[in-house]
C-alpha cells in the first residue's frame, strides 16, 4: 500500500486556470507538507500543517492555498496559474522526530 | 530561517571508489539531519538520518557524520555501485514538535562511472 499518495500524477493546464492536487497519507502522521521542486531540482517547503496549525512559507504566493479536511489529507489549490508555477509538487508527512515520507509527486505543466 | 549549503553540485567517481558529500547549516537550533536519494522521475527517499546528540551513524555502505560546533554534516558512500547514481539531498530541521519541515540543500548529482 502506498503510504503517501497524491493525484493527479501529471497535470497540463493553461495559464489562468485554477487546479487542485490531492494528497492522502495512511501512516497516521500528525504533520503534512507540500514541497515544490523546480526545474533545477531544488526542493523547497511551501506549507506544513500540524493539528490544524498552518505554517506558510512567506515566499509562497497567496494564489496557493492548502486545505486539510482531516489529519490524513492535505490538498493544494492553485488559483490563476502562471507559467512559473510549472514544477513537481510533492506531498509529504511526518510524525514527531521521524523523517518525512514523500508522495510520488505531481508534475504540473502550465502552458 | 535555516539555510543549508551543499557541495559539490556534481560528483563523478569510479565504481568501487568512495563518495563524500558535504553540507553546512546556519541555524544552531537545528537538531535533525536526514539525507534523501532521488532517482530520475522518482520521489525523494530517506537513506539515512542523524540527530544532534550523535556524531556518527552507519548503515552498511552509507555513513553520516555531524559536527555541531562547525555546523556541518557529511554523507559517505563506500564501494560505490552503479545503482548509487542519483541526486542526493541533505536537509536540516528543528524536530522539536512543531511543523517546521525540512530545509534542503540544492542537491548533489552523483555519477558512478563503470
């Protein structure tokens, strides 16, 4: 069974559209994250969510909004997509002092 | 916030030789240092981690060392094999119960030459 699963895996969309990426973890972890990996492979945290506390990386545009219906889910909604949003988005989860487990990634291409 | 520097960006070694990747961090409060391996088109996967109360940790051909005073940590891979070819990321975080997440280095592309 996949521990951290995210959908869709591939997403091609036009500029200006709104899209969502869904993430679910079955590990019972308390904390979930969204990371962005750009074309240079640099991994950067966007959001973390722990017990309904949202911590936002201040560099993330407010067009990006995380939504967590429950502890096992953290979805990412993106408004008014721009070319520069093209990247791989990874969902991850962790518990306490344990390392983060990553999902398989969602490849977003904005055209 | 935390800043992690990683060197080199590309490392090419002969199969069977050792590889060393070095990272430095800026926040003395960081106490957890994982290393991830990412193969092309795949997700980052944890290969080894170390906490600030430990100076060295080894798992078969992989070892990590930590120098808290100097704020640097290193990954050592011995007897490299073709399947070790990948991008390796170091990371640092303050695992104090908050939701800080990991600050990653920019990655090292390790190439194992046959």
